[in-house]
């Protein structure tokens, strides 16, 4: 019985020390450049596109999303960003789709 308790205690200690070692990373989307976006330097561009879509849909208070349109919009932003690497993704979105409203 003590052996089982020791094993459980050792496992719990390992799990707690492992989970504390992971660092939380936060990103300011407004500062991501097109270069970082297209070259996967921050994360997969699709992750950023999904966040941006949610942000814009939130501004417009809509809860529906067209997944086909999301994929097309992502490609438009990638195409723009490939030509304007020093601009931010927010600037790219505004130039491709118009100003925030």
C-alpha cells in the first residue's frame, strides 16, 4: 500500500512541477508585421486570421461565420503581406477590406 501511495505522490509532484515550468506567451496582434505573419514567425497565419475574424465579427455583433470566405480572406491578406512585409497585419486588413467600423 505504501508503494502505491509513494508512486501516486511522485506522479503528482512530477505533474505539478512540469505544469509550472510552461511559460505563458501573450501576443499583441496589432504589432504583428506582415513578414512575421507570412513566414509563420509568431504562429500559423490561420490562427491569426481566425482571431481577426472573431475580432471583426465582435465589432459588428455577429456570431455567424462563413468558413469559405475566411479561407479566401486569409489568402487575400497573405497576398498583400507578401508585397508589403513591413506593414502590420492590421494595416493590411484595413487596406484590403477597408477601415475598422
